[in-house]
């Protein structure tokens, strides 16, 4: 099934190439994308949008449920370390919820099977307090690796790309600073074939001012269909926490290092692309302009090695910097293992060592030894490697054990070392005994659909090689 896709962000060129090769239609393309592709890219409304996440680690996928599922399948095959998750609280979904906590600017709402969301006080129709029952809509979903909760509102809207219908609003509004274009679009709305349902007002996006009549009519018709689904819950009593209706779905795609380099190849088929293009752009917001400038001036050898030393010396991390260890989990969560100082750095080898002072209490996983005051952890990372070792020592410098984590290829970003943990690990105890752990958790992650069998088999092979080497 061909899907109409709107693409935005640092992965746009590569994803456009991927989508066109797969027989899908890319719509509402920017001028630079139109110039790069010798193909008709229409200004039609979209079935689904792929937008780079704020941290540039992946893309959010939002739109018609069938189209979102099609995109999930396509993106999952970008690279072996591409991970995709369905959002339990998708943008546009309506939930009944209960206020669990009020904060300075809003309330934390229990959404039942949708997890938790955040309702700003400015978005609440009435005063809200602890244990109040509320009916809310998700206006902005949040990636599972992000600390933010989905953003909620008590005003219901039917989102449809170019057009949004707002319950209880009268007339037509246009979100644009071009007053003349806004007035023209508002006047054209009555000429469209699609009918606005009673009790709903029209709100056009700025992009709608440049869209064709057919695109506007299609967007308004789609919004009307979604408003009809929302009409079912308007006026009904608030019940137990849980999802009531979801006219659209949301999914999240995280690109690992190998996936970013696979996307480089898609981009290279279209235009000049330096080695590690997406890896560099994902590392730091200011890197995008530098990459674009270099590619505009220089011929690029696509087979050249990724310039780890150049990139880290420009953006970090290097010796003396403080970095966090971002321990991703196969279910999408990100756990920060704390911060440490880069005590050794080798740009040519692509390695750096991070030392942390451990707080006392508890024990070290799988090693079975107590975590005591004065303990240190020295972790050596190599860019692109499928594992990394951490050596734990006591206050006297004596080794307490070594924990080798098997993970997706390591990426040494300026502020955070990133990877996704693949459960199975290998430990070496202080007495020299080697032990492999957590194979069962890896199997469970595959059974739950969190990891592909291909990625799991890679993790098992890496663990086997580490067992032999240690």
C-alpha cells in the first residue's frame, strides 16, 4: 500500500530516498528536497509524518494507524540496531484519567494503560487537584527515552495535518503571520466539498496556505472523519483511567550507529555525503551547519573512515570533559548510569575512558560484591564497538571485578555516551572466574517484540566471543 509521507528533520534526504524506493509518496517537501530529487513531490496532505526527535536520536511517526504500521515495518529494516516502539499515549488519543500529583505548572495524570501524562493548568477547563477525574487528549506524545511525559489538554481536537477541527470553536482560523494568505484561505474554506461537522471549528496550519484545493479538501475530510470518532466521547461521564478513542497512532524509531551509517548510504545515493553524516548531526545541534558547509565545499570519499578524532575534538568529549552514560533499554527507556570524567582519550583509536566515584550501598550486578565508600568504576568505550568493560576497584585500588556490557554499537556523543543494552553480559570476578549472565532476559525481550532475532543473535555471538577472550 502506497502511503503519503511528510518528512522533516536531519534524516529527511535519506528517508525520502528510502520512501521513494519503497513506492511511497513524499509530500509537502521543502525546496532543498525538491532540488535533490528528480521526482514529482506533490503538495498533498499526508497520511503520516516522520519528524526528527528533539534530541536527534530518531524519528517520531504520527498519522493514520495503518500508515503508521507501514512505516514501522519499513523503518525497522533500516539497520540491525534500529529499534521501534508503539506509543501507548499517541497524539490525538483521548483518555479518562485521574490526577495523581499537582506540580508548579500543572498536574500529573494517570492514564491507565497509557501511562502518565502532564496537564498544564493553562490547558485545564476548570481548577484541578489531586484525585480529580479528568477527560484529556494527548496533544504531544513523548519518546520513551525522554524524561518528559505526554502533553495533555482538556480541549478536544481532530488533528489531520493541514487541518485541525476544534470542538466548541466557531468559524475558521489560520495559524499564519501572513494575514493576506490567511484571509484568502479562510474565505476558500466554504468552497471546499468536505463538510465541517456541527459543533466544530476549523484551524488551518501555515502550510495550508500553499496547498492545493484538492489537498485542502482531503485534509478537511480526514479531520471531519476523526472528529466523528471523537464525538462519541463528547459529553459522556468520565470513567476509570484508560484510552477511550485514538483516531491516530504514534510510534518512535531510535536509530543506532549502524542505522545512521545505513542512512548515510541512502543520502549518498542522492547527494554528496561525508562519512558519518548522520552520526555527526545527531551528536550536537551546531554540527548540522558544519557538516552542510563541508559537504558543499569538498568532494567526499564515501569509503573513508568516520573522523572520530576531528568530531570529538570539535564537539567533545575529550580528556577532562564530564559525560553521562546513557544506558538504553530494549523497551525504549533510557537510564542514566551517572556522570564521570574522561580520564583517557585517543582520537585516532576512537576510545575514551570514563572514571566514576561510586556511592555506597547495595551491590554490583552479577559480581555479587558490596558497593562501598571509595569505590571507583573505570569504563572504557570504543566508538562503534558492541561491548564495553567496566572495572570496579575499592578505595585501595584493588580490583573487585569486571563487568562487560553487551550493547548496540557505542556512540560517544559530547554530553552522553549512548547505546542500547542487549541484556546478556559477561562478568569476570576478582578470583578470575568468568560468568555469562542474563541470557533469559534477552530471550524474553525477543519474545516481547522489543528486539529482533537478528539483533539478539548478534548479542549472543558477542557474549560468546567475550567469554572465550576473558
